[in-house]
C-alpha cells in the first residue's frame, strides 16, 4: 500500500474513532479503548509524516 493510501486509511479511522468518542453511551473501558486507538493512529500518522519529510529531504 502506498503512503498516501495508508495515510488516507489512518485519517478515516481517526475520524471514525472521534465520532465514536462523541457517543454518550460509552462506558469507561470503552472510552479508554477508543482513546488508546486514537493515540495509536496518531502515532502511525506521525511516523508516515516523518518518513515523507525524510524522503523529501533526501530527494533534494
């Protein structure tokens, strides 16, 4: 999968998690699981951005 496709997939998942977090029906453990997933996805997004920056710096 390309970096662009991976980034889009991560952003969609982040959007889904954010929408689920807005639900008032969540209990504590469910909310914590979603917050952990949101953090993992954010980390993945940051890794992809760093790779893109390094690739751009190397290409110059």
